[in-house]
C-alpha cells in the first residue's frame, strides 16, 4: 500500500513540517516591522481629495507652538508632471470634534446598510 500510483507523488513535507510552517506564517503576520509604519492613522483609506479624488495621505509633524500634529495632504502627481492644487490641512480639534459628531449621529439607514453588508460577508465565510 506504500507504493505510489502513477498519478501520485511523494509528499514534499510531513504534517509536522506543514504545521511548523503555518505557525511561523501566523507569527510573522502578527509581527510588524517597526520601520514599515511609524504611525498608524485610523482614517487611512477613508478620506479623498476634493479636487482630484485621490486618497489623502497623512503625516505627523512637530512644531514648538503646537507640539505634535497630524496633517492630511494630497500627493497626487498628474501625467504632465503637475501636482494637485489641494492644500494640506492640519487636523485640529475642530476637525476631530466634527468627525466625532458625524460618527455619533450616523444616519440609521447607513447603519442598516452596513449591517446587511456585514451579514453578506459573514455568510461567505461560513
């Protein structure tokens, strides 16, 4: 019964080797290179430039007057070499207060849509 049939091949790895590989992949996924992302921004991928429609990028700055602050900037370069004309914006308390109010007072229809989309996603996982 140990003979190989014409359509079979020798195993490339044992079950123990496979388990060790999977364990290592999971550990690597959980470890983050500290140089890969110095700052994680909760709004990444959510804000878009009003002028060109590209995603806004974030950066942390430092000044003596303000201390550390966040800026939202558009770095879009067009094919002709010109840059997007959108000016950067410092994300101050006024911005975060407005964002907080918007999140707290979400339209119930949007919440329903999110819930329905989430159910569709979960059903694909099961």
